[in-house]
């Protein structure tokens, strides 16, 4: 199947059948998130992979009681840094130096520039910036899941503060952004499965400037 066939096959599943997704597929979906581009390469987010039925059961009521939360195989939670700190920035720059085995003046100047800007900014502004990076990774996971023939439901309909509490995110310096239940569609229970995909026209989406 071509990329666009797979993306057309994908839809936001409203009902899943509880079937388990193989670990190698989950690994690929997570790896795709990790390979996403992020601003300055900071990857300012973490991904929680929940299979524990008790935790899923606690999350469902704070997520509009959406059945995919408990009927999915793996529930991914994308959580962004609550702010940018010098420690967090340095950790990623040090990691780059150690992986590449070099120290580069331009790169070190860039580190200083970030250290002189992000940590001084308002935490809410920083979180919003970090959350945007998490969404890019989230989107790559969605595409990777489709590529692997795994259904998913992008899911923002939840009480983020309540989810942060369930997963103890505050003490980790994280805030939940978005969830991605992964599993297999329940064709009988899902009202959306046979409905046509709706997208605005190319003319409404794209402006050519030639
Ligand atoms: C950030 C985001 C949050 C979403 N939240 C929910 C949600 O909480 N529940 C749900 O059923 N669908 C949710 N959706 C799915 C969208 O409604 C769906 O992607 C859109 O209607 C397009 O349909 P399609 O994905 O089936 O092509 C969300 C999608 C995105 C991208």
C-alpha cells in the first residue's frame, strides 16, 4: 500500500475490540515519535505507554468516558515539559556532544543563546512551545500506526489536570498534552468506520505563490 492509501485507511477510531498490538509494532510507533523533528532538537516531552487496566480504568472517566481508553491495547500519553530549564537544555546539548564525539563552537554558542532565553521566559509560554513539539511527534506516531495497520484515536478530550494527577506528572515536571489509544477497530460498534472521510478542498487548503 502507498503512503496515501495508508493515511486514507486511517481514521479516528471510535470503538476498539481489545485485541493486543504486537510489541514490535508498538516499538515502531514510539520510534517514529522519537524520530520527529523538534525545535533545537530538545525533544521536550515524554511518552507514557499504558497497558495497566486499572490505570486505564481511572483515566476513562476523566476522558469523557471514551471507550477506546479501556478497549485499546496500548494507551500513549504525550506529556510535555512544564517549562524549559538550564538543566534540561544542557542535558540535550551534552547528549549531542557525547553522541557526535565533538565540541563545536557554533553549537556551544547556540546552547548559550537558548540558556539566555528559554529559562527566563514564562513557564506557560515554554510549556505551550514544548507541547507543539509533542504534537509533531504524536502526528508521526499516528502515521506510523497507520503504516503498521494499527488503529489509533487522537484524543484531546480529557481533563489534563486530572490526568496529570493520575500519572503523577507534576512531580516529574511534565504536563499531559494529548493521548493516543492504539489497537484494532471494532467494525460493528464503530459508527465512523464506514463513513466517508471529509476534507476541505485543495483550493481551500493550499495557496500557490508562484
Ligand atoms: C488533537 C486532536 C484531538 C482529538 N480529540 C479527539 C477526542 O477526544 N475524541 C475523538 O473521538 N476524536 C478526537 N479527535 C479526532 C478528530 O475528531 C478526527 O481526527 C477528525 O474528525 C478527522 O477525522 P479522521 O481522523 O477520522 O480522518 C482528535 C483529533 C486531534 C488531531
